[in-house]
């Protein structure tokens, strides 16, 4: 598919995709360091969270420069650009769009001038569920302010509303944020700065991750601990749900804008986060291996070989093989140059597309009864094509095992799952889905098994895409659609 700027993208059809990811944010405050380069490395480490656009704002205490463009971090930035971005503090973002089109104007960090002349740059991971109310608030507070959605300004994402709202208040950045953050609903891990202060804030549910790290000469905040590792920092702690931290020449301060009601996204454990990241004290790789073991207990198979669907299916396949005693092997080779999601508009291209990303090792597959382990089934495209490919490669039997429960409901908190109609699971039982993907058997890990592997209390996790219990009110526009569903009714969890 051609993009607006005429370049090619790996997403041949943006309307037709799997879970994709959730945006990566990073902020660095480090006088004396080459901050733009550190931020670049951090963004590179967070590339898996968003591949549509990348951007960075850098300030030297007097001036702020923002550079962003469509594409991968490595396509957007080069040495000369990074050398021109001078300063001791920066905010970086890799975007996967959830509200507002995937266009340059919506690339982040968003930028606006503040009263008093400072710039304000803000980067967001998550998705806001009360954009209508925020538009109304901006209009009420500053009738002359152009409201991003309402006035059809170039940018139309939820994040721009936060930036616009902040510029309607006077005071220090911390004072402004303390007034604005309580108005936001939904998922938001924010990193933002003016020319003096770097701030980071996390929604009261802490739906998306956000962590704090120490650098030899400063601080780093990032979506995942892996980014802290990669910029040479030391993990300090998670930013708490409902907390804001501010970092400037006077050091680090923390404050709370709301009481914590933790509901971390369980899908971060399934697919979104890097395996080398730590959430709630657990390494994601280890949690995924554990889920694979539970999957083997819940859905054993009589087979000769366990193979992963790389990359995200690999740890669970290791766990499955370990627990079942069935040998583990690489049966599929993944092309490292194809991004997380590769989407194809027509059946012919779909068949080619899956092969471009994953190609079976015939010698390994032929004549064997295969257990193939993946992390999730969203629309079923990957598994349908994979099962056929494995059979063509001579598999005697294909048993599909999935290290998450069936995805039944859309996400409104920063993952653009297909609409409910496009998901394969609603209205079908596991037997139906097995038939639809053409496997000999299919087993999904139970929600209880998945939650157990995280070691987090089920009440402290969002599980809405699996059980329809939404911890934060969904957008008004979505309520009718969900209520009309002929399957189970989504429960709005009591606040
Ligand atoms: O049922 P579907 O709609 O096909 O979507 C599910 C697939 O999408 C994801 O992989 P993806 O290709 O996005 O990334 P990965 O390479 O990181 O596993 C996920 O790991 C499943 O394999
Ligand atoms: N996936 C995300 O975290 C997206 C952030 C924001 N909602 C946007 O669309 O730009
Ligand atoms: S609905 Fe699913 S993907 Fe979205 S935040 Fe909740 S658990 Fe995560
Ligand atoms: Mg996959």
C-alpha cells in the first residue's frame, strides 16, 4: 500500500491487521550526555511497540526542537539529524495509531507553545476514552483555542487534546499537569517536557507500563525496562498508577494526581512487551515460558515435535516442550526484516505474505506430528495459513496451542484489535475455530492459567479483551456496538 508520502510500507492493508502494538515512549534528562543519541537508542529498543512513525523533541533549556516523520526509527533519524538535536533533555516516541490516522500530523511527540514562550512536547502510550469531554473542556476554558478534533486541525489524535488542554493553564509544567491529568480517562503513560522540566505520568489504572531508571548523570523514563538497559541505565522502579514524577536541575520530585486502582494490561505479558522486559517484578520471558507449561498441562498433545511461531510464540513453546517432554525444534524460519505484523489484502498476497515472513523447514516438519505454539489468535489468518503451510511441508498432524485465551472483545486502551466482527472467536467454540484454521486439534490456555503465570492478582489486571469486563468506561461511541453484541454482555466493572 502506498503511503501519503509515496514510500512503501510493510502493511499492505492497514485495515486488516493483527494485534500490532501499543506505542513506545521514552524521556531522558542527562546534562553532559549526547541525549539525542541516547533517546534514539531507547526508541530503537521500543520499536516493537509502534512502527508507523517516530519522533523526538530535544531541549537545551532555552530552545526546543522537534523532529518526527513516518517510518521506522532507523528511517526517520540519521547521524546528521541527531547531531542537530542538541540539548540535555528529550522525549521520544514510536507510534502505532489508535486514535487519529497514521499521518505525519499525528506523529508524536505532539508540540505546542505554552503561555510564557516555553515549548511543550508530549508523548503518549495508551488511548483516551473521553475525548469528547476533553474537547468540550478545551472549548470552555479557551474558546479561541483550536480544538484538534472539532476544528479539523491537522492533528486528530487523542494525544493532541492533552497538549492543547495543557496550554490553557498557567503555571509551572507540574502545576499545569496536576490540573489536567485528573480530567483524562482511559490509558495514558505520558512523557512530556517544557524547556526546563521532564515529567512522566501514568493513569490511575496503570494500564500501560512506564518505568524509571537512573543514568550516571541523570534519569530515564521509558515504556519498558529493556529500553533502560539499552541506554545503559539502571532500573529504579515502576512509575505508580496515578503518579507523576518531575525531573529538573533540582532533582526528581514525585506527586500523586489520583489514587491507584491497578489494572495492568495482561496482553503485555502475552504479546506486547519485549521478552527481556520486567513487569511487576517478573521477566516477561519467564512468564511466557510458565504460560507454555500451564498450556501443556491443560492441553496435552500426542506429538513428535514442538515448534514456536517466532518471535512471540517462542518462550511459550519452550515451556510447552519442557513440561510435555516433547522435543523442541525450530520448524519455521522468520525473516528478520519483516516487522511484527505483515498484512495482505488479497488471498494470493496473503499466501505469499505469510511465506515472506515465515517459511517452514521441510526437513524438520516432514512426516512428524507437530505441536505449533503461538501467543494469540486474533482473526485467525496467521494460524489458518500456517497450518496449511505445515501440511504442505509434509506434517503428519498439526496441533495448535495458544498461550492466551480466545480474544473475544476489542481493546479501547491502546491496542487496535480488529472490530468484534473481525475477531474469529466471538460466537464460535474452540471446535469451530479448530475447523476454521484446519488444525487436527486446538487448545487455548485458560484465563486463570495465564493470570497465574503473571503472579499478579487477577483483580489488578485488565483482562477485557478476553472476558469483556472493561475496567474503565469505554468511549460513548463504542457502548451501543458492544451492547448490541449477541454474545455475552460486556460488564462495565464497578468503579
Ligand atoms: O490471528 P491473527 O489476526 O493472524 O493475529 C495473530 C498473530 O499476530 C501476532 O503476530 P505478529 O505477526 O503481529 O507479530 P510477531 O512476529 O511479533 O509474532 C500474534 O503473535 C499472532 O501470531
Ligand atoms: N498505541 C498508542 O499508544 C497510541 C497513542 C495515541 N492514542 C495515538 O494514537 O497516537
Ligand atoms: S483489553 Fe486486553 S489488550 Fe486492552 S488493555 Fe485490557 S488486557 Fe490489554
Ligand atoms: Mg505472531
